[in-house]
């Protein structure tokens, strides 16, 4: 074999190793959900008699579909709201920049460095006084604010890659700002917008801190559902694994089905 073949083989082998390291915890969680509690703690092997009793008990203990539906509403609702706010914001920063544009973008990104616990008390009190505690609307607002800096930054980079000549040609033909955005900008940057939306959905689906502190039962998503299997008596590893598997299964399938769109969007504009 020549050097190029050996290099490709080593890179491929390294990629498979990294993929295995990343996937193994998920694999172990899935198989643990099919063990008994005793086997989950004392028998860390792949040889066991599988059982579905954990999944049955998990569903009997709480209505899984209620939590899953809350996750769907909150994740997709917050993503839609974030895109509605971020698209005009990114448009103005990309094509109508001022001397403060870069500073504003850096300030927005710096808010992600603030620990959420640092603003928990004021947000909790604000939600309590406005009746937003344990509501899907409250979580949609919080998740939107949480993801908005990332969404704006990603859309800004996608919009900046778009040649300005295209928009100028539209203006010369008499297109208004509304027509410029909806008939030129959005269709041309659709892969980038789609990947941004998919990432926002995933981040919202996996968010646990705010759901645990701002909800109890009515609007609780799947992250709260998982946490309910931690009790003063200890962790029930088999049931916790079963609940976790049921919680991540929808977003794993969603990610698998949309992986091509995600990759296409994230590499949008990378090759000229």
C-alpha cells in the first residue's frame, strides 16, 4: 500500500474509534433498560435475559406521551419563535451593518457564557408573578432566549455568504424589503436556515436546567420525566435507562432522518 492509502486507512480507523466512543454510552444505556435492577448494578455484561418490565413500569408510573408532547411543543415552538426573531435581526446585521454590529454580535454571544443559575432567581420570580410557571409558554420563551444568540450568529454567517449583487438586482427590479427577504434571501439560504432550526430543536429538546426549575407536572418535558426516576431511595438504573431511552429515541430518529439537511446546512457556503 502507498502512503495515501495508509493515511486514508488510519483516518478511517480513527473515525470509527471516535464514533464507537461517542456511541457506546448510548448503546450501554439502551441495553441496561432491558435488564433487571439487580443485573443493571451487579452484572455489567452483554449476556443476560432481556426483559421489558422496566418500560412497562416506566409507562405505568407516568404518562410518557404527555411529557413527549410537551417536549415537541416547547422545542418546535421555541425554534419557530427564535427564527422569526433571528431572521430579520441577522438580515439587518448582514446587509445593513453599523459600526456597532460586531460589538452587538459579540455581546449576544457573551450571554451564553453566563451560568443559567445566575439568573434563575429573577426569572423564577418574574414567571411566578406573571403566571408562567409550569406552562409551555413560559418554557418556549426561556428556550427562545437561550438559543437566540446561537441562531442569530448562524444565520448571520449564512446571510453574509450570500452575494449582495443578488439582493441589489432585486432592488433594481423594484422589490420591497419584504419581497427581498421572502423571495430572494430565504430561498437562497434555506439549507442554512434549516440546519439552524434543526440545531435549535435539538438544543431545546435536551435542555434540563430550566425545565426542572420552572415546571412541575403540567408543562414538564421529557427531561423532567427522566429526573423523576431519581428518588431519595437511590437511583433505579434499569428504570432510569429505560426512561432515558424513551426520552432520546424521538430526537435520535429525528436527527438521523435530517442528518443530510444538517450537514448540508452547516457546510453551506464553505465551498465557493
